[in-house]
C-alpha cells in the first residue's frame, strides 16, 4: 500500500497518524522459508543476514509490513543503510556486524495463515500490537495516535530521530496494495542556492537539471543537490542562458579541504550519464526541499523562484535546518 504526499495532514475524526521512518520499505514473511522483500518484490535477506532471527520469530503464515532501518547514535541513517546493498558476500557479512539493521513494524497483513488485508486498519493494528512484543529486540513497533495535536508534535520533535514526516491512515481502511490512499505529510523548507553547473537533457537541446551549491565557512562552493522541475520551453531557454556563463571555476575546494562535487559514480547511478558543465557562480535560485542527508539534499528539490536580488556569497550552509529532538529509541520505546 502506498501514500500520496501532502504538505498538511487530514483532519480527524477517522484518521490516525504514524511516524514515517527513513529506511527501505519491506514485507517480512514468517514460516519454513522466511522472506524479506522490498516494495518491488526483490529479495533483501541476502543483504541483511543478521535479520534472519527476526524473521524466524514470526509465526508461520505471518506477514508484516514495515521498514528496514540502520540506527546510529539514536538516528536512522539512510546513507549507511544504502552501504548494506553490496554484491560481495564478504562485505555484506562484515557490514552486518558493523552497521546492523533493525525492523520497524507498522502493519500486519496476515497472521498464522489468516489474511487480514480486508480488515479495517484499527483491527490490524490491535493484532500487530499483540504480536510485536513477542518477536525480540530486532523488531520495533512504530507509535500511532489519533490526536492531531500529538501528531503535530511528533512531526517536529521526531525528525531528529530520522522521522521524515507523518503517515496518515484511515482507521476503517482496508489494506489495498498498490493504492495511494494513505497520506504522507512531509516537511518542506526553503533555501537560496547558487547554481554551480548544469546537466544537459538526454534530448541534447535543453537543460536536464541545474546543480546547486552553498558556500562553506571557507568560501568553497559545496555541491548540495539538483533541481529539474522545469517545463520544456524553460529548459531550452535555460540552456541558452547558462551556456553563456560556462566557466572552469565552480564547485570545489580552494585550500585542499574536502568539498562535495557533482558527478561521482556509485552503485546507485544505474549507468546514468553524470557528466556536468560548470558555470560561473552567481545565479541564485530559491528552492524548497524535504529532507537532508548529511550535507546534501536527500531528494530532488522543487524550484520556487529566481533570486536576482540576492548576492551569491550570502548563500551559505548555515541556512540548513538541523532538527533537534527525541532519539529513535525514545520514539519506539
């Protein structure tokens, strides 16, 4: 079951609210052949062998919907979780000991062979609450409330633990796989960034995305993310304009200190062309973003407006909001 994004929550009655954890969505299957599957049905247990005892604890014929997370110093770390997806068995084994994963349960689809998907959420939740305490320390039960005021507090206070929003569910709703009837209430913040480069669209005659930077305390332009939400007409015009300010000086360090740069290959780039063209830093754009991962935007940003009135030098890293609040352990108990 999926969710559609909104920037405000639905009002009660008839709704409950859960923290949205920053991990890999999964289905866990108990029985003689335990399974851990991604949202797309791909087997995940080979990457997380330390979670086999957690699956063995499930009664046969039981299916739990939830999230795989890696928790470090009380915060879920998505970058560390991504490291766990590695083709080498020896590295998988090593990382399973160094950065072990845990499971967060938020729905129960089957219990000891009984299909529960047709039941209202409130009944599935009651059965899940009875099940999880018996499953061991690798399992956590996500909290839930029907109080919007309490959910609003969670929205702000739990972000520091790795909660990237609130999932809103109808109390009488059945589990409808593939349907977006849940609501994802997400954070949205603004930042003024410097355009330090661009990537050309695969069609070759327009902008694919603009590359965003913020200045460090040392005056270096640090690559922080990208923005690509432009119309085809605007993409053509943007390419024409940015071609006129191409430059060799853009992202990078002036004193040898490490600064994040665009274009690094990874297992997640999927063979995409990551080449980019630097431009003279000076164009400022206001974007909005939903989440940070370290010193970068976790997802693509949303274009808000151009800022010709703002000097590029004022676009610094101290704009970024670092949430404070409860730890993961304090949230899940």
